[in-house]
């Protein structure tokens, strides 16, 4: 039930990401094909299934549907389901849901336009700061230190790389830090950077990316943060045992 509910939430996140990028209302007009503008019927909007049944094409004009739609739905469904399986029905699940939702939206906007939107990140950051006053294993100051760690590290990287890190990434890591705390935020950044460098190197060798081309970093932030948040302690223990 949680997985299916999260799939529908992921469908909404697709709409929200597109509408916010275009600075449009996400309430009106109703869902429609971006090519032929035909209003979509309820059976066109069933997460994953509609895309598979329609074979990735609009029912009305046969224009291809972006694979980001089912990918966003599946990403939301799986990540929220795993968060529930890991945390159960406890208060910490609320910050987890907010964090995952913001990360999914960041992935969807970054892959589409290479942007991470302040209109999503900043309100969520404020909300998480308020929640950390009452929810968390540690004190509020621990999580505030995590936010400052995330913000400071990304700001430093941006300065050293002369703009190699975008402002959206910096604010996003402030939010991540408020949820994870200092040590897991550092682990998240290490994992994201490692995966980004590995994938980027492979794509450059294959000729898919240019060396100075800006690449969407949000997908790597998502994976690094998810692993650090839910499996960080296991990763730290494994790493220390290597030495």
C-alpha cells in the first residue's frame, strides 16, 4: 500500500517539477500532453502501468513520453517504501519523507534543466529545522551543525572550483545536513562525489559528455544521501575495518 501510494506521489512530483520549471501553477490546467495539449484521462495517469500500456507514447498524438515520468514514479515509490521498511512508523519517518521528496524533485529538475529550485529547497529546509526541534535522536544543535557542515563544504568546493558547484547544490546540502547530521552528511558527499567522478569519467571516455560540460549532480546526491542516511553506520564500520 505504501509503495503504490508513493508511486502516485511520484506522479505528482513529475508534474510539480515540470510546472515549477516553467513557473506555472501545478493545480491548473489539469494534466495534459505537452505536445498536443489534449487533456489526459484518469487511465492515462496510472503510475508505471499507463506508460507500459501506451508503450511510451501519447494515446492521442503518439508523441513519445519522456522516460523521466516512469523513472520519477519508480524512484519515489522504491525510496519511500525502503524508508518505511528501515524506520517503521516512527517520528523520524517524517523528516525522511520530506528529504526524499526534495531529493526526487531535485533529480527531476536537474535532469531536465540542470537546476535545483530554491522554491522547493528553502521552504523544506525551514520546515525541517522546525521539525528537528522535536524530532531526532540528538539535540537540535547537532542537526544544525549538520546543516552548516553541508552548506559550508559545498560552498568551499564552489569557491575552490570557481563555480564548479551550483548554488542549488549548496542549499540542498544544507537541507541534507539538517536531516543527517555532520558525519553522515560528509559520508553522503564523499559517496556522491565518488559516483559522480566514476560515471562522469566513463561518459567522457565513451564520448557522451565533454570534459568541461556541466553534469546534473542531483542523481549522485540522491544515491549518496540515501545510502548515508539509512546505511551510513554500516558503511563507516566497514570502512574502519579496512584499516
